[in-house]
């Protein structure tokens, strides 16, 4: 009899716990989205995520690699992350789609003491760098610049020689066109003219990164292009290997004449682009697996859609679709390929002033994987020497560096926040 009582006393709390879990799953899920947001934002590593939302716990990732660090700690430096909510203009608030991957996506650049932002619907703003240092508020109310720009979706922004260039896609009659518009920099109003407009209609325009670059002594812009639907490997309309198509390429534009040439080809979807003197680096979305870092060389072919270290999203067997070697087929090998993919986005050289521990480093941002990667290349930029993952828990669309204040600025696109990453150990 005593044994039965003991068993019942042990079962009672277990049954109660199961009842609580069942009740939570049945009755709280009317607010599932709010609950998921609260749990994943505040406690990103707890295994309750898996129990309640059938998602892999980040704890498993931590256990799998005992040496993973979380902010403020990294391998050699403590960092501080502040977030400031951006108050966008009324047009953006009224018209932006609060769904999809980009939600409140925006892009960043700088001019003198100002930070310039453009939201994905074409709203253009600026703020003084001093706003970043204000501790008393977690909001930024940038000043809005009136303009005649009316894009379907902005892809990038570049401020160069007192002009502002914005790349975007414009949808007309269910057809997408790739465009770049330019205006003289004016902080009251901007009157944009078309710098470039694709003649060809596309289905799914992506990429669109712009950087300044001098090619053969000619001042110009490098511009990444893509018309890439997942698993549409043929893309008969705009094949990346076809020199008659602008898509799947990096184009070089003469800034004076606006003429362009194909600088490199065989690209899938370049989300990050960096250029400095003779060095050009790109970060490129692969298919399922196989995000790439590439060293871009003039007139070289990077293999897409013939070669990739990833596979088709629809492939669920061991049969490979893409060639797993670039060099043997006349293509350029990537410096590095991330398998599995990390949802790679922008790349930036980190100035040495930021930290003695981070000298000669680059920062690569990610989207779905919600982290940045601190990497270092060899002296010829032919391979990675190391690659540190720093978990941020945000989708990061863009990144710039504020040299005056030694701050890394990050565009967090889900909630429309500006991330401000600083060196906790810096002594001024």
C-alpha cells in the first residue's frame, strides 16, 4: 500500500506538468506570434523553443560547439551592442508590407558628419553622428529628405563625390526592371535622374550592390545584378553565362558617360561587394548550401549556374546537380564556400583602429543566421585564415563603419533598428 502511495505521489507532479504543457500549447497559441517573438528575443538559447514551436533549440548548437561565444563576449574582445529604433516617415509606416523577409529593410551610407539612410520603399533620411551617442533614448528620429524617387524596392545606396546613387527594381505590368538613379546631394530635396535602366524585363531581381571603383584609370561604379528564382537553374530568359544578358554579372559603369561593360559573370546573387584599389571581394548567395566569398577579377567567370558547392533546394537525394569543382571547368574557385549556407549579406573591411585584437579583419553579415563573422584573409586574398561567428540575433541587411566614433553600424531589418556595436574594452 505504501509503495502505491509513493508511486502516486511521484506521478502527480509529472501529470500536473504534462497538463500545464498541454494547456499552454492549447490556450496560449492564440498569441503564438507574440509569444514566439518574446521568447526568441529574450531567451534565444532555451530549449523551450523546440518544445513549443517545434524548432531546433539554439542550446543544441551551443552544446555542439562548446566554444561558441555570445555578446558581449567574443573570442578576444568584449563588444557592446546598442539598438535604436528608427522612426520612419509616414509613407513608409502606411505602405510598407509587414511580412516577407525584409519587413523594415533599409540601407546605410555616410557623408561627412552625417549618416544617410534609405528605406526599401525609397524614403531617404539623414541624421548627425552625435545621435548615435545619446544614451537617454532608444529611438532615432532622422530628418526626411523630399525626393521624386518612387521604386518598387530599393536594393542599395552609394554616396560618392557629392552625389547619391540608389539602385532599385521597378515593377511595371508584372515585369521587373533594374534601375539606378542619381541626384546631387541636397539635404532639403533630391531630384533624381535615371543613371541606368535595364531594357530587359526580369522575373525576380535581387543583388543591386553599388561600390565606387577605378578601372583602367576610369572613374566608375561596380554594380551587381541578378534575376534568380530558386531552383530555376536554366533561366532561359537571362542566363548568367550569356554575355548578351546583364543579369548574373558584375557591371562596371563609366561614371561620366554612363556606358557599362561586363566586369565578371557567372554570379547567382551577390549581396555584398567591397572594392579598394585592385582588390574586389563579393559575398554571394548560393543555392541550398554554398554561399560564397569571391575574389573578383576582370573578365573572369564564377561558374553559376553550372558549378556550386551547394545543391538545388528541391534535391532530397544524394545525386549532385552542380559541378563540385570550378577550376577544372574554366571557372574561378571561391575563396571560401559556406556549407551549409549562412544567408550571407554584406562585407566590410574593419579599420585597425577598432581594436588591436581585430587587426586586418573583415566583417561579413548574415540574414537568416542572425550573426556576423569576423574573418581574416591571407596576404593575397586567396584563402581564409580564420572565421569567427559572433551571434547577434538579428537579420542584418547592411553595415558601415563610423570612423569618428569607432562604431560598427548595422541595419537590423526585422524591426527597423540601427545596431551600434562598440568596443567595450577601448580606453579613450
